[in-house]
C-alpha cells in the first residue's frame, strides 16, 4: 500500500513522461533536491505551497493537479492551460481554429480545450501554436509556455530531442492493426546514466535515448502477459549474465513490475547504470533482503535490503535466433 502523499505518484508519472529524474526536476524548479526526494520517499506527506507550485510548473500542470487525479469525465490540465493561453492571447475558439488552418471546423480545435483527457497536447498542434501565440497577451506569452503543452521542458535538453521525446510519449501504444508499439532503449554507459525513460522514473541520471520502435502482435504478447502496457526493449551489455543472456541480446521488460517478486531476472539501477540481474528473496529475512545474483560465476553475489533496490522492471522474454 502506497502511504505517500497523492502528489508523489503523480510527480513520478509526469517525470517518467518527460524523461526527468528528481535531480533535474529540482534544478529546473529552482529547489533543493531534498524537497523532491522527501515527497517521493514519503517523508513529506502533505506538500504544498509555493515550492509545490514550482514543481508543478516544470511538470506542465498545477499543484492541484498533483494532489488530486482529474476525474474520468473532466478535461486534462493540458486542456485547461491551452484554453487559458488562447484567452490570454485574445483569440476566440473560431479565430484560433481558423489561423491554425482548420477553416470553419472550429469544433475540431474545441475538442482539445473541452474533452481532451491526455496529459499533453499533440506535438503537431503545438508546433502550429508556437507560431501563433508567443508575444501576445498580458503578460506576453513565452514560447516555453506553449511548448510545455506537449511536455517539452525548457532547458531540460536539446529542443529537437525534447520534441522527439514528446512525440514518442504521445505515440499510441496500441494500434488499430492489432499490434502494440514497444520502444527499444540504448542503456549503454555512453548513452546516459539513468533509468529507462517514458516508462519509469527510477534512477538518478538522465534518461536513455530510443533506438527504435517495434510493432508486435498484441495477441502474441497476451499469450504470456495479461497487461501489454509499459513494455520496453533493451539490449544486454557486458558478460555478467552469460550464458543465459549474452551481450547484444534483446530482452523484453515489463516496466510496470517493480516489486522483486517472484524471484527472477530484473532490470536495476545500480547507482552507475542500468543492469540486468537475477533477484532472489532471502528466506525469513527481517527486514526483507534480496540476493542479487550474476549468472556468470566469476561475478560475486550481493545482498541488500528491499528498500535499497531501484527496479526498472522485470525481464519477461528475450529474442533467440537459431
């Protein structure tokens, strides 16, 4: 049972969508990292005030959005912010729809203000808005406010990479053709020093870039997994898991499975990078302890408290070519 503030889970979810870690979130908000750490760890169970508003601004929402999840039948915070920017710029719904190239189909635009349930506005629409809204209104609208509608955090990274990440975040994971989209991430040390992005906020470093996106038949995956959401593909690095997992092998990871049960192979953040290890519960240990095992016998095993583990997900399959 999660006994943390309701804001903790929502902050983690939005951090994952934006590819941010707590250190970078704190920097962008102009706060001490300890403030964010205490919320996520449950040490601060009633956060609020100006500091939470600063965190919310970086995450593209309000403090109220962090403290309570929106209702199923209410527009998202992105929809509210789009409407506020449109009104601040002095546009009517019809006028903005026309300047966006929608002609008289103003209802197509109105959907994004009145019915959109997603966290972010589509990137293609925001590109058009960036050409129309900045420098209008009082105070003048900044381009960064418009980019934030699709999850782009000013100063977090190169703009083109931010746009690419926002496009991936808004890509439908389930297609009409009966397939699901699964992203493959580069976890090599030179590519980054953090968790698998877009799916989990674990890890202390920047997120790893996407190598490719794969389309896999949904029914095939459901033969093995009831939930096809939150899947990622990574390639094994190093030889610590040989001969079971060889360097270069592609493995499928369920990033929603972050509890080390049952025993099996998991993807971990070890403080230096993302690694694949076998985890086994130490019987009758109090507090619970986990044995971290490398299949390759030349690597020593280790033991840690469960609370010290940072798990990105569970390995649920690998590609084998014969």
